[in-house]
C-alpha cells in the first residue's frame, strides 16, 4: 500500500505545471509515455487483452489497481468492441494526501495525460474521453473509450 501511495504522488507531482499557464513540457510527456510503455510491457507479459474497447477497460482497470491501489477498482463497466464506459466512485489521484494543494482542473489534466498515454500505448486505435470527474465536482469519474474513426 505504501508503494501505491508513493507512485500516485509521483504521478501527480510529475503532472504539475511549473508555471501558472505553462503547457505540459516535453519532459512530462516523455515521462508519461515511459510509464505507459511499462504498462504495455506488463500487459504483454501477462497476455492481457486489448483488441477491443471492453478489453482495454479490463486491462487498464487491473493494472491501475496494481499500480495505484484499490481506489481504482472498477465497480461499473459497460463494454462493447467499439466503445466502453468505466465509472469510478473513488480516485487515488484525488485523495487528499495525494493532491497537496493542486487545483482540481490541473489534477484533471494529469489524470487525462496518464490515461491517454496509457490507451495510446496499449492500443493506439482507441481514444479516451473523461466525461465526468470527481476533481471537476462530479460524484464519480466516467471515462469513455472509443475506436478512433479512420
């Protein structure tokens, strides 16, 4: 449990903007990409499925629980080959001890960077949108994975 907290804090710190209106730096993009490549390696090693949207939800859910703890346990999944929805009532990145004064909108962009890089690494044919987020004031997080249009 201690290691999941440390990793969560590192991801949140990595995503913090250094200046008020600064874009995500190339270093931050590279670090999120490196993390996503490691997640892909885990999925490869254990033969985790990721050909369909529903597969991606299952794989991301399992790996995220391992990396960030039980807050990422998925209680609601609706999955089909071309589109899948995941809803989370808890979020490891949104825990009080992880945010340390980071504005919610910035936390949302950190989450989006993590999940988008992860989707790109696992299967670049898909994209993800965050339709609802606890850090934006919603009562749960909702993410939709869809196959990109050709």
